[in-house]
């Protein structure tokens, strides 16, 4: 019997949070809508309300960040993780809606349940994306997996009213890239023989795992596309990016990835970090560091909410101007995903770290994760918990 060709799909819901909100408020379709800021309480806006009564981004004041935006808002340059105040400069007329994680998790369960009817080997990658092993699933080999992808896409839309984009390829690395080729509501199939035509012309940053810093370094070296990266020598990449990461970049450029679809995998931690454009000092740049530190804590809290986790070990990571590193952490007596609690605990960790030298990088981590609805997770309301010790000195 012939061994079937490996076919892996990456499914990504289209502007997921915003699309769920448009199910609630269909009158906002086609308009720039931004989701972000505080969590939704009692919804004061009727589902039938005129678009004119919705709050506008121009009136927002605060340090919140964009969770997602409709494609109409993205045309103005608005994107996830952007500060809402910055987004307001780009698209002041956008409608601003608060996040509703309970609703998003409901639709997440719905679309994943529908996928399981067609292909049971699913790797959950968050609230709005999954990898699916099409290899042995019915229709998974027809037209390179396109037939099954279209069936899954149609079934999800029929059940939820939401659209998704799917990339099918020989492995997870290329499938993830392919799911971006025809967004929104597209299906893209990539074969091994398509590497030079469909993958190599793409920017290096399209490889999941090549971040802003590595991308900028590659640009400085005159390497702009994946094809140019593939033509580099392994030793050259190892020299500039280290032996492990350099070897991985070489393999990725050639489209090689043997990672399996993992059906059960739980993260042990979630973190956010930022490398500063210039080195910052804890005293002389206190106001700037305070704002950045608070934003990191808020983004970690949003990530936890986004994926449905809570944690109890809060940590900070620092890299100084001499490239030395320091980490500190504290374990709470309860699990949380609350940004205020994370901010206070992380601040206490900072108090125990050396802050005499200038900082190049600052990061915040939450570990000891459990599912928010698991028996291990305790009450999430910080007011119901013993408060952490007061700070004896201002930190950032």
C-alpha cells in the first residue's frame, strides 16, 4: 500500500474577535471597528442600534491596546497590539468595542467542534487557530487537500456564520504561511514543488519564528527574501545567529519541518517582552519605563484571557546595556489573569532586581498555568484575595 503524502492544514479564523462582534452588530459590517480596552460588562448598546450611537476611537483616553480590528480598520494601518491612542490617530472614526472573551471562547469551541467532524487530529494553537492533519482524513489528499479544506470552511460558516482561511502544505511551517496567502475566506494549497515559486519570493519575516530583531539583522546582511536566505551557507547563518537558530533558519528557508500535529499540549507560561530603541535608566527614564512595564503586564493579561489560562507565578526579565541578564519571580497564593495583580506582583519582582545599569530589554512572564475553568484555578477576583504587600518605593 502506498504511503499517503503528508498534508497539514493551518486554519486561521478571519479577524476572529471583530467577526464575532459583527454577528452581534451586523449593522457595523464594512465599517472600521476596533476591539480593545476593558472587558465587556452589561452591554448598554442594543443589537439593533444605529451605527451612529457607538463610541468612536477618537474619544478614547488610556493605555489600552488593540486586540483586533476589522479589515476596514486595518486598511488605515491599525493592527493587533497597537496602542489604542496610536490607533485613534490613524483611524479616529473607527468604532471602539470592548472585548467579550466569554463570547469568543464560545465560538472558538463551536468552530473547533465542527472541524473534529472531518479530521480528528487537531492541534489547538489558541482561541482562533488550529493545525489539522489532513493526511489520512477523508478528502484530505484530493487536490492536495483543497477538497477537505473547502468542506471544513463551509461547515464552519454554516454553524457559526464566521469565515476562516486555510493553508494546506506538506508541513506546519509552510501551512501557516499558506493560510495568509488568500485572506480573508481563502484556501491555499502548496506542494513541495511549489517552494521556489510560492515561498522563496516572500520576505523572511513570513517564516513563523523570525521576529523583528532577526528580520532586521537579515536586512542588514542584505537578505530580504526566503529564497535569499535559502542560498546562504549554514556556517554563515550560524556565525550571525548562533548554531541552533542559524541551522533552524536554513532548514526553514528550504521548507523543512517534521513537527507532528500535537493533539494535547498545554503551555507552561506566557510572556511579553520588549527591546528598547535606546537603553533606558530606571530613574532618569522612569515615566517611560513605567508606561512600557504596565503595557507589558496588560498584554500578558490579555494573552491569558485570549487563551483561557490563569497563572500564579509572576516573573520579570531584564537585559542590561552590557548584555547581562537578570530574572526574578514570585509565586502567589492564587491563580490570576488580572492585569492589576500581575502588575503589582511583577513590580515586587523588580524591587529585587539590580536597577543601577541602563536597560536594553524588559519582559514580564506568568507561569504555573492552568485552564481558567479547571478545578485548580481559584477565584479570579483580586478583591477576594489577600492584597500583596504595599510597595515601599516607586518602581517605574
